[in-house]
C-alpha cells in the first residue's frame, strides 16, 4: 500500500481579534492510496481547516504535509497551483459551480485550465456527466438543476481530470438524506471504478457509514481512527 496523504505534527491557529483559536493541534494523519475515508466531527472541530491544508488552499503554522509524494513546504506558488490543478479534486458543501456556465462547461473548465484541446474536453466532460447520471442535462446551468444534480456536476468536475485524490467538504450538507445517500454511493462507485482516493468530511452518521475508515476529530485533535474490515 502506498501513502497518498501524510500530515505530520500539523497545527493551525486563527486569530479572532485578540483571541487565538487552535483550529488544529499536532495532527498526524496518513491516508492510503485508494482509500475512502470520512473525516468526522462536530461543527468547529477543524474538518474544513484540515481539508484546506491537505488541498494546499492554506498553510499550516507548523508541521509538514505531503500529498502524492510532494512535500508542500518544498513547493513554490506555481508548483502548488500545478499540484492542485492536476492531482487534487475539490467538492464543496455549497457546490461552488460557476453560475453562468452550463453543466458541461463547468466540467470542461478544469481541462481548459490544463490546456486540453476543445474537442477532447467536450467529449470527456459529456462522458463523465453520463457516468454521474446527468446525460441529457449537459446544457443546464446550475440554477436549472436540483441540489443533488448540482453536486453530481461537482463530482464530475472533481474527477474528470483524473486526480489522485478528491477532497469533499461536507458534500451532502445541503442535500436531503436520500439525495445525500445516492451522492455517497456515486462517490464510492468512482472510488472503486477509477481508484480515486476520497477524503470527505461530515457530521452525519449516514454519511460516515459509507466510509471504509472513519477518523474522528474533536477540538482540532484526532480523537479516534477506525478501519472497517468488511468493505
Ligand atoms: P469544521 O469544518 O469542523 O466546522 P473549521 O475547520 O471550520 O471546523 O473550524 C475550526 C475552528 O477554527 C473553529 O473554532 C472555527 O471557529 C475556527 N475558524 C475556522 N476558520 C476561521 C477563520 N477564517 N478565522 C477565525 N477562526 C476560524
Ligand atoms: Mg467545515
């Protein structure tokens, strides 16, 4: 088994006026390639902070983060941007699609930034939208899609460029439980079929049930780490 994510002694504080918030304290976490891991914990426990650090969207105060063999502290800004563009897919709670673009254009956008040719972009975007169950919805804008459909577009966008890892921050938080469940089933299918590693955060037990590993975080520290052997 190879390790895709390695966090060692990661700490992060935020300054709120005169108050220092310890969002993460000395977090060690390593995730195996091909994993399907839930980062669980109550609101304010540090889930978003940790995902943002793993995704290179923010820097820790101390500790080291390595993703796909790259140690972040050794990378400059453009190498970091390159890593995010080519190796990491993001799914957010609020979908974060570009409102003026259609579903297919939203999915194409990453490949546009990567310099993939127009024909290939369109073909791959349609193919992946078919995979997530959105054939026939290519030309809909986000506002013309349900929440569940928008999040499926976000899944399609996250996986289209064949990232090594997808980070999903409370991807089902805005969905009803049935829609949330089918989104998790889709993510699990993508994990199995495309061997994409997923780390998703949640405070919902139903969502945790889908995970093969549940890492509990509480007050910025890892509280428990449970592997399910039956999946
Ligand atoms: P979660 O995603 O589990 O709800 P967060 O990572 O968002 O937790 O937050 C962890 C802690 O850090 C909380 O106490 C939160 O209030 C604080 N925090 C998060 N982001 C900021 C910020 N930008 N400025 C100040 N405090 C923050
Ligand atoms: Mg959060």
